[in-house]
């Protein structure tokens, strides 16, 4: 399933392959370990991306706060009917 606004893959289902009844148990076990390590790598990558996202949002917030302090608000904008 893909998020329509961000285009990010939310989840997917793996296609069913052969049952593996004709393959050796050791081969199947090695494939399972490879899949597990790949899943762990993807998880770690996403965790790092999430940490980086938090840092970027914090930097953007600090910059906006700095700009707000440097450009003080002059009060509410003039009302249109006061300009007549």
C-alpha cells in the first residue's frame, strides 16, 4: 500500500513462491538469515532517517524562532475600512 500524498510505501505483501519442499533445510535457513539481516538493515536505515528528520525539524524551528525575534511584529495589519 502506498500513501497517496507522500508516495511512501506503507506496507507490501510478499508474493508467494514455491514451498521449498524440494530444497535443502540448510539452504532455506541461510535464505531466512539473509532476509532477516536485510530487514534489520532497512529498519536501521529508517531509524536513522527518522532521527535526521527530527534534527532537521528542530533546525527549521530554531531558524523561524530567530527570524521572529529579529523581525518583531508591528501589531495587527490595518483594517480595510480604516483606509478610507
